[in-house]
DNA sequence: TTGAAAGCGCTACCAT
DNA sequence: ATGGTAGCGCTTTCAA
């Protein structure tokens, strides 16, 4: 650990005071240009770099937000992260990205350290609010895709109801009556997903049977497997709605393996509206979320919490889904 | 901006000195447990959170590394980022991710701020070393996929030669003779890519013509378009090697549109070996890079630079490609 | 077990 | 144009 070069070393070398060094380095006026040059030269020669901490301590600005996501390799979260990064950059804030590897233990470890590293935290959590609150004491927290109970938390609400209804309407209008779903049940909260609830509502609204539901892991392979099983039990299905796009892509593959042509023999509708849906063939029809906006909103809300500003009204903290019709349905 | 709650406020409220507060909060021994509880209660009540800066200033540990990538939405960079995050977490370091939106201007803006935010920087840069050096003065820099000239820089070298040779060998062994390439030429450095050079070498090694090369943008649509054009000019091609997997996926789509069955009518080989290659059908055969290792290596090397430790030998700072045979060739 | 004093590296403010 | 002084919020000696 080489000794750190401080502003004092530079000052001594350049034969000036620290304040003059500070002026030269921060491009303040009120300094002779030859002095400035001498200081800059000395700094360069010594390999001087100002301490972030000392700077941060004295200039109370610099905001850092922690973004916690379950899996950076999942394109959905990448899109959200992209939106958050963009929004943060526009404000001159930093974002530290934490990947909890979809593991509760890793999430625990993350919230334990995050508290000393950032000013506010936004993202996806599976832990109970009590536990989050305990570790994240006093720090603003914005939950994404999960409503908060404790008042000191905040959340970005994802409302897919309208979009899912549009999707079912679309399928029904195309003549589909026997529509199945590939649902995903989280290990943490083992109950039917919200997406399934929306789907059921929409189906019963049309007087259709919404009970044909398979379960799938959140992966391409999982989706392929689940569709194969579902079709084995219900060969009369003409359309399927899936928990998300990744699962839908697996379904697309399985359909092809079974010799079904999408959308003619089987229509497939995903959820999320990822870019990824355009690389498969046929391009995926999906209930689309504005992922960039989700990230941006989370940052915005964190900023307000931090500044003690008025919070966004609930309707602004909500992201609605809309049906994005491409080619698979 | 609500006044910040400091350790002094907690001390006053709890009726102890700051040092005692510090002890309570940092789980040091030498403190009465009732005193400790009183302090903790006061801290919680006031919503106290220690200043990262003050802490960092006094305990000179905490390392933060900046990861600069051109586009978080590109799965290649996401995989690299994933590797970097993982490696950093294992060391207890933080990573701040910067997305330069594939823009030189944005890259300039990034390097201007990055210097005051992190201890070292790793990633993808398009700017000249002189300019990087000027802004990143004194800070360790690890270039990925680009060799360094200046000694104070460091780089992770990507060697795809062996992998590309394997790919061409594989195609030739399958009977292919007329093999084209879809190359990408960067706006910044407009010369044939290294990947093309490797391809040409491999082809001429087999006594084959390596001049059938189309140019493509780095996107699915670009790849589709480029393949269509290339086949229009050279309808006798039986295989194509592409600049990367994203381009290859576009080629896959174009081939299907043209009524060609992959790999029977046209074999397609990508480059990168992304996970993404498994979601398309047929799954993409590709010259694969260990993206996780790239990210991890960059972090490792940055750490050594920071600590003044012995640098990794050049052969360790290199990532080799290998042919990953899936279904498209 | 607790407290007083010093100081981490820097910038802001007020002198000169 | 330059320097002196104070102080950001915290932890780390060292005394008591």
C-alpha cells in the first residue's frame, strides 16, 4: 500500500499553499496562470488524485443510489437498469449496481453492506419489509414491482391489468377460445401471480375458462418444457399467454418442435415487451412494460425522498402495460 | 434539504460522547450494553445514518471501480459486467457502471467525471490513449479488448485467432468451400476488424477465397440486411461467419426469409458465444469468449494496479476463444 | 467503561 | 493573487 499522495505533497512540491492547489485543480479563477501550471505539473508528476471522501465530506452534494436487481443477465432487469442509469446520469448522480443472483442469502448480504455505500436504494427485493427496514434503517427505499406497507418505504407499482385484458381481447377477436397460461410461482411467495389474476379476470370477462394453467421456471428451457406438458394435457389449446417473454420464447421453441406453426396453429403472447422478443421468429407479441420508465421513475422517486420533496402522486408512480402486437399472435 | 443528522446529534440525544456512539454503532466491545442500547435507540429515532464520506476518509479501505461499457442493452457487455460485479463483490469492492451509449461524446463526459468517483477504471474505450491519459491522470486503467501502448495502462487481450480457426476448420470439415463473412467496421477506427483478419488467415490456410465480405451494423436488423445483400451478390455461398452473435441472429432471420434452411442450405457461425444464441432456433454455433472471465480479469488486474502488486503476466491477461458448436453450423 | 483530543484530505471563508 | 483558519463527520489513539 503505497503512501497516499495528498494535496499537501503537491503544495510542498509546487511551493504554494494547499488552497492554491485546490484552486488550480478545480479551475477556480483568482489564480496566476503560471502558478496554476506549476501546480498542475507537480500534481501530475506526483500522480496526485484528490480523495473522493474528503471532497464528498466537504461538498455535501454527490448522490449515490444503489440499484438492487436479481439478475443482470436477465434482459428485463437490464432494461430497467438502463433506464435507471440514464435518469441518474441526467441528474449527475451515481448508481451502484448490485446483483443478488436471485438468492435470498445474497440479498441479505447486499442490504447489509448497501447501507454504508449509498444514499438511497431502489430495486427488487424479496425479503420482508421488517427485515429490510431493520438493515436499511433510515435510508430511502423504493421497491419496484411490489407494493409497500410501511409508510417509510415507497414503491413503483406495475399495473398489467389493462394490458393483459387487451391481450385476451386481441386473442378472442382473432377467434381463440381455448387459451392457456404458463404461470410462474415464486419460491418466496407461493401463490398465483398477479399476472395470472389479471389473465383469469380477462378470461372470465369473456365467459371463457381460465383454469388451463401450467407452471414454469423463469427460463427459456422452463417455458419449453411447460408448454409441452400443457399441450399434452390440453391438445385443444389454440393460444397461450405466458408469465414473461423469456418463458414465451421457450414456448415458441417447443411449439416449433411439436410441429406447430405460430401463430397459425398456436398463438403465443408474452409479458414484458422486451427487445429480446424481436430476435425470435416470429417476433413475440407481448404485454409490454416501459422498462426504461420503470428505472427512471425509481430514480426520480428516490431523489424526492432524499431531498424531502413532495412525493410523486400514486398515479405517477405506476407503470401501465399495453399490448404490443408483433407476429406471434 | 433537511439538516443532516450527525453523530453529534445522536450523542447529545443519548447523553453520551461521540466516541461512545461510534463504539455502539460499530459493534466494538468495551461498552456497557445498556449504554449501547440507549445509543442505538437514539440513532434509530433520529434516523441517523453515518456519512460514507467521513467514514471513508478515516478508514482508507473501501475500493470502488468504475466499469465503462458502451451499451448495457447489448448482452455481450451485460455478460462482461456480470463477471466484473461478481469478482468485485468477492473482494468487497463496489462497481459503478457507466454506459457511454456508444457515443464518443458521452465517453468524454464519462471520463471527466469518473476520475473523482472511483479508484480505478476498467472497460471499453474508443478514445485515444492520450486523451484518456489526460483525464484519467494517475488512475489505474484497464482496457478491455484493446491493447495498450502507454505503459501506465493495462489491457485484457482478446485472442480469437484459435477459435476462428476452429470455426473455419469445422465448416471446411463439413464440406463448405464458399464461406463469406459479415464484418463490422467501427466508426472510430475504420479498418478491417481483427476478427476479419483471423478469418482471412484461417481461410487462406485452407487455400480458400476469403474475399467475400459484407459490412454490417452491430444489430440484428443490420445483420439481416447485410446477409441479404451478400447472398444477392454471391448466391453460391454455403456458409457465413459473422462479426458477432447479434449480427448472426439477424443473418439467421434473413436466411429464413429467403427460404434457406440453416444449417442445411446455409451454415451460420457467430462470435461471442452469448447465452442469447440459445434462444434462437437453430441455436447459434459461435466462436465463444468466456465473458465472465473477461470481467473478472479486468477487476483482478485493476486491483493489482491499485495495490501496487505484481501484475499478471501477459498470458494470464488474455482470453482465448473456442468454437462452441450448437446447431447453426 | 467512557471521554478528550487529534486528524483523515479537502474546500469555504476571510484575511492579506 | 495567495495564504491562514476553520470545519465537514467520523474513527483512532490515549487518558481518565
